[in-house]
């Protein structure tokens, strides 16, 4: 029989996979410009990178449901590798360019996702909703 903890872990793993798919889908879109002036569009894009990787990292960490350093290190490495693969994928999309700078920006999101997980793990998050 599957425990509630295991059900929650599977739920977060499924959400992480769906979120990763969303990132991949957006990366395959040839032009994601907002129509704003360049400097605003640039800032908006970088904030989007941070946001999507914060959420991805939080979901992956929640699927592990552990505060141990080894697990969190695995989550960090997996998320940064995904950022690298995402940028590599963009090099094959017409109108898109993969960027090492974006991997660094994504890494900020990874850091924030780990921080958020440590400050508000899922069990605390769900308690505050009830």
C-alpha cells in the first residue's frame, strides 16, 4: 500500500515532469518577445528564467521530500543540467539562441527554489493553506 508521503512524492514528481515539459515547450517556441521595449523585454525574460527554474527546483526537491544535503545537492545538479540541456535545445530552434548567461540566470532560480524548499517545505506550505 502506498503511504500518504509516497503519494505526495509521486504528485510532486508528476508536477515537476509537467513543469519541465512546459519549459521545453516554451524553449521550442521561435519567438517569445513580449513586444515591450528591449530593456524591459530583456528583464522580463530573465525574471521568467528565474521563476520557471525556482518552481522546477521546488517541485523536484518536494518529490524527494528530504532536507539531507546529498538529496538537495542532487536536486541542484539535476536542475542545472536541465538548464544546460534547455539552452542546448534552443540552439536547434530557429530564431532562438542558447546562452551560457541564461544557465547562470537559471541557476539563480535553482538557488531560490532550494531556499524556498528549506524555508517552506510542502508540509508547511499545505498547513498554511488549510
